[in-house]
């Protein structure tokens, strides 16, 4: 374990009996070294991964970058090695992150599937309480967070969290979430769907869950 990893552990809060300590970093799932390092620190840890349609995820990723660097090339330019031949550039991080089966394969070398919960990003929006019930069950917690804790914010396009027992302001996702996506050439979206489909099928098989991303996009 490196000095930086030791410091990371030392800054984690003390966990008392009956408490759980949680830590969130989106890049863990796609970082090759992460599973081995986490396993060496806590073999019995429970892992939660939120996944969404990889095509939508790639466009969202690009939208976030575009807001910070408006001078970057268009999504269509970045997505292809050769657009004429239809060769997707899987080395571009926005595309590569959505190849979930590839990343999961790395994690399954160190952790059994029973220690990993996959949360649907799409269902988290339409049924946040339902997805949170799965999370609470997975962590062995009482179902404290229920339907009464959510309301849909039309401006953000996402559910927001509230505390029904008091008058404190609801908590919504920050300004970086809910940005309007740029219009992407439908042909590019079609090619991306074809690119991801075999990886999605592999991911469904590996997890035992059908996230229905193809059906959702009308790809019967």
C-alpha cells in the first residue's frame, strides 16, 4: 500500500457499531488498479455502481466537457477514428467508459458478483425510491428512504431529495447536472448503438440484469 493510499484511509471517518462508512468516486469503476487496491484494503466491502445507457452517458460526458472547454471538436468528430468507414474511437474516454463489460471483468477478478450492486441510472430518475430500496436492502439497512423523500424537479429533469419531517430546503443535483445535450447526428447515435450492443449483451449476461437499453432506444 502506498503512502497516498494510507493517507486516504486515515482521513476516512471512524465507523462505530451500527454505522456504515461510504465513499464515492466515479472513476473507480474504470481505473484498472482500483479493484486490487480496494481488495487489499477491505475484501468484504460492498460496491455500488450506477450505470446508464452508454450512448446517453457518452453524450452527457461530452456535454460536461463542452461546458468547460467550448473550443473542443464536435461529438461527431471525437467519436470516430474514421467516420467514412464508421470506425468508432473506443480510446476516447467518453466512449470507453460505457464499455461496462470490460471494466466489470477487471472487478470480478477480485470481488464476487454478490458484493456488487448495479443501479440503473434510468430507473433512478423514474423510480428513485425503488432503486434506493434495493440499495438499502443490499447494505442491510432499514428502508428509511422512501417515496415521500422525493419529488420531481421539472427544471432539472431529475428527482430531488427532501426531508418530509422538517422544512429544510430540498437537495437537488448541482449545476453540472441536467444540462441540455447538444443535438447529435442521428446516424452517429445509430452507429454508437450498434457499437455498444454486443458489449451491453455481455454486461447483461455477466450481471444477470437486463437494463433494456436497446429496447429503450427502439432497437428491437
